[in-house]
């Protein structure tokens, strides 16, 4: 279970309005979408994973100021998990755009990137099993 901060406003002036506890970014995105649809959250709300501590695999995966991902692992076995969590974030971006635009094609590119990352994670796991 991870904790996500629900924010509203531009990055420079974002303000915390709630927290969501969910199993993965996709689940958090669906909870956020439900909150926006019900009027509980404003339309510009977004969820950001809080990374006060390393994640469940002991890896540091967090958003940086430029929304990049920082990959810091000590063993190759952790790489696939990080790729999958990055994919979850892209799925969440896709869902956020679909929700905001009310258009099922609005975030399609993010979903495609997420699928590429999932395939890379699968191949990474196979490589680790074979060579590590």
C-alpha cells in the first residue's frame, strides 16, 4: 500500500487537499477519477506518490522537479519492479487525460509507453533469471 498526495493548482503553487492510500498508481488514479467525477476533488486535482522512504523493494523511485525518474538500485533484480511502477505512472497519466478531456483517446500515447515499459520489465526479468 502506498500513500499518494492529492494536489491541486500549478506546480509552483500546488496545495495539498487530501491523501489516498492505494495499491499502485493505477488504483490511485481510479480513486482520483472517482473523486473528480463525484465533485469531491476539483477537476485539476492530481495524485503524486509520496516517497519519504524507499518503496516496497527498497528502491528509490521518485518524481524530481522536472518530473523525471531517478533510478537507484543495488541489484539487477529490482529493475523490473521499477519499470512496472513507472508504467503505472504512465497509465495514471493516461487515465487523468481521459478523465479531464472526457475522450478515450486523449491519453493514448501514455498508455502505449506504459505497455512498452511493461514489456521491457518482462524482458528484464527473463534476462535476470538467465544471467544473474
